[in-house]
């Protein structure tokens, strides 16, 4: 029975952190102002779904694995860096194409 109370506390804390204002709110507001209500709602759903994936991964122990394994952490770090580089190149190509 204690297990249920720990999970309830964990998800309550995750929810509280998720709804508190931060950089994601600035992102959602800027998208809403620039693109309108539909774009704002889509941005909000994207931010919330991404945060919930992160919470579930942490709940399943992925954070503990990454904290204890230097190889796993490095892998995630380099894959994330490669993805950011890809997004930057894609954005640059789109901007050059529209100019």
C-alpha cells in the first residue's frame, strides 16, 4: 500500500512542476501570439506530452540508469546534440529557401 502513496506523491509533484511557469510558457505564448489559437494549443499539447514522457521515463528508472552509467549518459548527450545540430541546419535551410 505504501507503493501507491509513493506513486501518488511522485505524480503530484511532477504535475505541480509541469504546470508551474517557466521557459515553456514563453514558448507557448510566443507561438500563440505569432500563429494564433490553434498553433498555441498545439504547442501547449506538445510541451505537456514531452514533459509527461520525461516523467514516465524517470518513473521507470531511466534517470537512475543515466546517472550511474557514463556510457549511457554520453550516448544520450551526443544523440541530443546531433538532433539539435540537425534542427539548426534544417532551420537555416528553410530560412535560406524562403529568402
